C-alpha cells in the first residue's frame, strides 16, 4: 500500500455543517468568556465587601457612628441602626428619626418621622447629614438656651405651667443654675424622683451640638441614674480613637470636647419626657434650677377614666 493510499478521502465541502461548526465555536467561546467574567465580578465584589468588613469596621460602625448619631441628636427618638448593609464601596444602616414628644418613648412610635441612611465609604468616612435631615426641633430650641438667662424666666414658666392641666405629661429641659457633678446630680434626682432624667446633657456650650447621654431609666434606681449614665458615657468616650475625629465632626461632636466633657463629668441640664405639669410646678422653685424649658405637652389618654 502506498502512502497516498493511507490518506482517507477528503469529504465534499458542506457549507451548512461548516457554518454550524463556526457558530458552535463562537457560542462556546462566548459562554466561557461570560462565565469567567461573572466569576471574576463575583470574586471582585466579595473581595471588596470583605475589605469593607475587614477588622472591626462593622463593630466600629455601630459603637462609634450609631452612638454618635444618638449623642448628637437628643431631640429625636431614633430607632433602627441594625448594621450593616455592605456593598463594594460602603457600609451603611438605616434609622428612623422622629421628633421627641412628651410622654416617653411610646409616644414616638407612631409620631411620623423620616428614614435616613447612614453610610461609611471605602475610606472609612461617614456621610452625614443626608438630604432632607432637619436639625431643628422644639427640644433642640430649648437646648440652645441651656446655660443662659434667655427666656423663659422662672416667673414666665410658672405662668405657663399654671395654665396647663396638672395631669398633662411634659417634654422639658431642666437647666441647672450651676453644672452638677456626679454626686450632686444623684442627690438632685433623689430629691425630685417625680421628674426623672431620661437624658443628661454634659456640655454647656451655647448654640453648639449638645453632648447628651441616654440614661437607663428602666433598670436603675433614681439615685443611681446619673452615676451610671456618666459611667456609660465615659466608657464610650474612652473607646474612641484619634482617627474617629473626622467622623465625629460630621455630627458636630469634637473628639477633644467629648474627652473633656467625660473627664469633667458635669451635668448642665437634663431632659425629662414623662414629668407631670404638677411636678414641674414644684420643681421650678428649687434654687439649683435656672429654668425649665417646656418643649411639648401631651395627655396620657390611657390614664384618663
């Protein structure tokens, strides 16, 4: 057998089969390229999200950012703050802010408000305030006058309270004539247990963002409220790091001022949400009180017969 006899015959050219083979190759290449691209994008996204969540970034998002939001905004009832929604470029969580009302936290559940997103970019910088956020509320207006002799005077406050039914609940700022230390604050609360503080103000600046701290009113005895509130505030400030300063500034909270306020431990005022008008009438004559600034009043309909 010759070499030429070993070569099989070349089949006749079939345009249809050739065309299908070319399309099959193109399709196989496209599918392979698409799979590789999708896997690459998925790995890139997972890698970017891992970078966003690296170390303790999620914990710091809650411990620093969410807490700073609450410290700087005592005029709002804040709910939510479950962390975190993660993308390749940010960490974020959503919160609902409703202006604080008289009658305690329950009065704020159905008082409207708005939902906002608190976001931290890939460089660790928080984006705040968002569009539509309004700082001013009746309580913020009352807090702006802490430490001053701005109206209302005690006489004006008495006239306002005398015109209100005794059983009404009030949202008010109790402004001290002089800032009180921890033991003095505790003694004051023990004497006026009917006007309990829900939030302490540890800063006496005029017109600046108030430094507030929510007190654990449901768990502690009246005399323990200020002491334990200050301990929690100091613990939070003690955990702050120097590189948190840029994010704290977004909320109007200077890191140096926070540290000074925590070290001093002086209460300049406090917020009460559940005091009765009759109890505020009795409190206004205390010489340690500069003023009582009423921001809101409400009836507790569940107590009416």
